């Protein structure tokens, strides 16, 4: 693994020592003419190691460019990036989340990718490329695509004598029954992980959206939100975790969660997270589609999303932007990069490249690829555009208000009013 070029800063988070590589200042050109660019990202230890390996492969193929890689845990990444962007010295290559594309793009902190030479987008599906667009500019290129899924611990199902349902036809009633049937004194049923990604399929199943077209407020009705919150309570009544268990899990690394320790039969996560969750649980973990209201595979409300994105800093000079574009092109179009990253950042956007190497993928990556590939024909919902500025705090709103409801301190009706008011205030 390539060693970082900057000193490490050790921070304590929730009592655990976490290594954070501090985002450094602006790039430079070395005396021998080598261009030095910086790439900042968030991620797990596994993705950090894979990313450093991909950087080494890029530098071997591009001896005139040095990439200084710097990783930061998610919780600290955005505060650090906001501070550096305000000072005009953000990393040249920025790992970007869908939640913040518009916010940074509309502040002129990101370069328009289509205005840069060096990134070949021809092998990428235009619908996938458009996930990084806002106001006619391409501010980000997807590092991969994934979808938010239900996952089951098939070994716990077998121990309980319960058959894993057919996820193409299962309904919410089937989902509740499976959760209840697999729960016991030592095992909880489903982890509802209430929030934006869980809510969106429910909204789509009711013909509604997360945000309005203007991005100035919610795009859903109070009635449908109440039905979603009541659905969470139904999950709790059918083997789901208690309020204390939900509270205790907030902020825990996946290997310390109930599902990660093999003590929960079902959970929700992004398809690209299968590898880390399966490794943590040490069990047979399978991806499942979201239950529908009708039992029809086209009615799940699921959609493809950019798992994460690559952006180029608008503050980098022309030479640095050119080198940054070369690096991004390598990360999305080169087999050597894909060999290191695998499906950790979702299914790579270059479909031709994925087909070439699909036979060399390990069992977990094969499952991710097959799941997303088989899901595509049944997707009846367009992928939402980048979220509006201010949406970065929406998940926190859900976490707070749903936990209050799980402790029975508020009702679904009261929680819905508070959620809608808080989101509208954030986006106003």
C-alpha cells in the first residue's frame, strides 16, 4: 500500500482511534517537471488500501504525475472539504457525494468536466453520466453505480427454518413475516435504517419524490410520510430492533453492528457494501430487492444511483486540472484500476470494461454485478437528479425524529410534521 505523503492525524471518534489523513494544501510541480496533484476521499480501511494500490498503478503508467492520496472518515470529510474550498485550496481531485454535487457546483468550486481534456466518457451510459449533471454542467463523474437494497443473512434464515423469500415478488407483508420469523432472543429481525435512501423507494411506490422540482422543499405528501413512519413501527413490532439498539448502533463501524456481528437477519445497505458487510458477518449474505406494495418486480421503486463521484477542483490551475482529468480517466476506464477497486465503489460505469473482466471477479463482486445487471430491466423509476443544496443535513433530521418516535415520545403524525418542517427550513 502506498504511504501517504502527509503526516497522519489521529482522532478519537466514539472512543475508537481512527486514522485520518489530513487534506493538504494546494498542488505543485516538482523540480523535475513532475506534476503533483492531490486526491481526497472518504472510505473504509479496505477501500483506502485499494485506492492507494490504484494510485500506484496510475503513477506507474503516468510517470509525469504524482498523486498524493489522502483519506478522511466520512463524518470529518465534509467539514474539512468545506473549510478548504472556502480558502480556495481544495484537493485537485475531490471524491464527491450525490448530496453535495449541486452545493459545490453552484458555488463554482467544481470544474465542468466536459470542459476538460483527458476524460473519455464515450464508453459510459449517458444516463449514468447525467447523474453528475446540474444546470447543464457536468460537475462529477460517477465512480460506480449501486442501489439501496435489503440484505439477508441466509445462514440465520436457515437456522430459523425460514426460506429466503423470492425478492422479485415479495411484498411488505412478506418482509414483516420474514423479520418476525427469523427473530429470537439472540437475533433481531430487520434493521430498518430509516432515512433518505429507505424512504425514496416507499415514495416512488406511491408516485411521489423526495424533493420538489425547484429543490426548495419536500416533494412528498404528509400522508405518505406518515404511512412510511407507521411502516417503521410495524417493522419494530415484527422482530426489529428496540429504540436502545437503534441508538447504540448510530455511528458504529459496520463490523460492530448487529448485522455485522451475525445477530440480525436482515438489514438495508448499498449494493456496493456487500463485501465489507459479508466479511464482517462471516455469513452467507445475499442482496434482495426492496419489497413492493403489489408483488410485481417493476413496482419496487428502486433506482440506480451514483455510489460516489470524481470531481475536479475549480481552484486547480490548468496543468493540475489536466493531470486530474487523466487520473479520473484512469480510475473509470482502465482495467488496472478496476482490478484494484473491484465493486467497492459500485459497478464501474464503463460497461465494456466490466464485461471484459467479469470472469475474474471474486464471488462477492460477482453477486453485486449480477444483482445490479438483473435489476436494470425492472427499474421503472428514473434516477433522481443531484440533491438540492442544504440536503446534506436531511439524514440527520430523520435519525433524530425517527429515534424520538421509536422511544414513543412522538407519534408518526407528530414526527411527520417535524420532519417536513425541518427539511423545508434546510432547503429554503
